[in-house]
């Protein structure tokens, strides 16, 4: 009987320069699924040449939409665990081994990466709230490991354009155990693909606002429940 299967999920947009080496290195540890977000360059072709399973979006879906398709493909193909990482080399593929070990051998259902630095002011603000509320040091790190049962329980990876945080936060709210691992890599030299500075900060604050609103709703519901029991 085959053991549990792990897939590395990589959303990619205009990453033809880096995707090949990233996929080849990642494939030393697990199967790789690359979702090409309607890139105008050779991103998909380079990933395919390197041995990845390719899904191509007909139109640009953005980060969360692209990862939704990656999770759907992983579940369709019968994988048990998934590790998300970026296509630009900022996440060292050698780190996959540690994430995979915790997921498959340590039976930790959620593994969260922690970067050495935050890139934007909004990340610092969001990071402070999430750390105080949930004990997570870097919720916006794109390298995370999941037992895919979590995605099934959440009915998908993301429904709220959460910048990759919804599945992790919802799982932690349900009491799922998690571990955190330091993440390193090669800092990209060109402009980040995740929006420009102002728009990126606005999206992060919007994602934080959704989390705070849900926390308030949960608190109000808990207080009301206790008052009914009193």
C-alpha cells in the first residue's frame, strides 16, 4: 500500500526566469503542481520542461484564485498533503523536507513558515495582531504546509481574497495544532508580482479587517451564548 502523497503547490505569474530551477529543486522532495496565472511569457512551458504538473488559468485570477486551483488539482489527483511556495526563489526548495517531515511523520496538520523580514508596513501591523491573537509569527509567509483534510473542511483554500491566510486562520480557530519553521531564500531582484506598494498595503489591511470582524462576531456570539446559559 502506498504511503501518503505530498504535492508542492506553486502559483506563478511571469516567472519564466526562475520557475524552472525552483521546480527542479522542489521535485527532489515531492511532486510539483504549478498553476500558471495566464502569464504572457513562457512560465508554464518552463515549469513543464522542469517536470511540473501544469494547470493554466485562462484569465488572471490573482494569488488566492490561483492557489484555489492548485488545491483543487491536488485533491483531484489524490494527494494527502500540500506545501505552498513561491515561484521566484525566495523560498529555498530545500526547506520542503522539513515541512514534509512535520506533515507526514510528525502528524502536524498545519506548518507555517516564518520569514526573516517583513516587506511592507501593513505586514507589520497585520503580523502584530495575528501574533497576539493566534500566536502566529508570520501569517503572510507564502510557504505553508497543510494536511489536505483542512482544505476539505474549509470547502476550499480561500473564499475571501485573504492573501493566503484564510485556510490557516480558520483551521487555527477550530483548534488545529500548528508548528512554525524559519523560511529563507534568495531575495528577488526585480519588482514583486504582488501588486505595487500602495495597493499591496491596502489589500493586506483589507484581509486584516476581515479577520478582526470575524473575531468580533465570534466574541459577540460567545457572550450571547453564555448569557443564554446563565
